[in-house]
């Protein structure tokens, strides 16, 4: 089965509204030159506050905006109520999002997100008709202790617990080794492919072979225009979740065009 690649940009806590709009314009203008079938699925994840600015152009006006999907970087699992500072699935959907990133290591580390919360979020996102991008990854200490696979397998099993195979099939997982995030140290492509293959086996075990064959699993961690071709040439890597290099249209667009050289 061939899986359509995804190139997703996680803007993290960067860019003011106008800057986000400008970056989005640079990406959509590039995407406009290609048909949907030539392009990978392109996703950008602005801050909550920049989502409306970026989404204001999503009217199928033919400017290329329809080729760039929007993700939120987080959401709450409850639909409404007294949860100061939080944003629901319905709210991010209403603002124009089709995807939500959950379980990013920065949220696990700095905001104490647990596997249980990530599972609740994944269920709420799918119930709301959006697609979760579920992040997982090991620390350097875990890698050095030889418990990478065990750790990631338990993160994935917890995140997918109680989710139907059909919903798992349309979800996205991002394998982001923590030691490779923002460090310039990319995980060796063969090793990233091995871990992603292992994740696919875990999905097969919990959700069956159809879901395992359909789910798209991305690599994230210091992805650059110069690394993406080798990464995309590997059997199990279905795309990239890009941080730093997604903050400039030039480098993000180059990642997209290099992806198109190898797959799509
Ligand atoms: P960098 O590409 O900056 O390493 O960030 C990766 C990441 O955390 C994407 O979610």
C-alpha cells in the first residue's frame, strides 16, 4: 500500500500573526505550482493566535491555500467548561484546523502531559473529525540505556488505547527522538526507519495489519532540506515533522520539493 507523504511544519512558540501569514503565503504560492497528486500532504501548525490569520485565506480561492492544511499544536479533550487557558477540539476545528499535534516532547516535559492525557486528546480529536499527529520519542539517557523500543512502544500503546482500527488508520504518528530536536543532530536515517518500522509493528499488534499499513508515521528532529531525501527514501518513513526549518518558506518549500523527488 502506498501512503501519501506528509510534510508538517511545527512553528512552536514562534511568529506573530503577520509573520505567520507571510510564511503561509510563501508556502501556498509555492504549492500553487503543483497538483494535489504531485504534492505531499502539507501541514503547518501556527500558534493558536495565528491560526485565524493563516486560515483567513482558506476559501478555495485558487491561490494555493487549499493545498496547505492547518494543525493546532495542542488542544484539550473536554468540549467546553471551566478549563482556564485551554482550547477545545471544536474550537480549533472552527478556526480552520484539520490536524492537531499531541504529545510533543516539549509538552510532556514542560507541561507534564501524560500518556493518559494524550490518549484522551487523541480520542477527542478523532471524535471531532480531525486527525491527531501523535508524537513519541526517547531521551538520550533512554537511548543509551537501550530502552528506546520499550519506551516508544509503551507510549504508542497508551496513546492508541481504546481507539478503533479505522480511526488508528487515519491517524498520524511522529517519531521524534528528543536528543535530535533542535540540536542539529539528525537521527541516522536507517535507525529512524528501524524505529518507525518497530512502531508500525506495535500498531499492527494493537490495531491490526490494515491500520498498520495505512497509518502515516513521520520522522522529526533536525530535519533540513539536505536530510529529507535520504529519510524519504526509507521504506517506513512517511514524511517529516519539521521545527526550525519550517520557520522560513525557502527551507520548508525546499523540504517539500526534495520530498517530491523521492516519493509522492
Ligand atoms: P527541529 O526540526 O527544530 O529539530 O524540531 C523538531 C520538532 O520538534 C518538530 O515538532
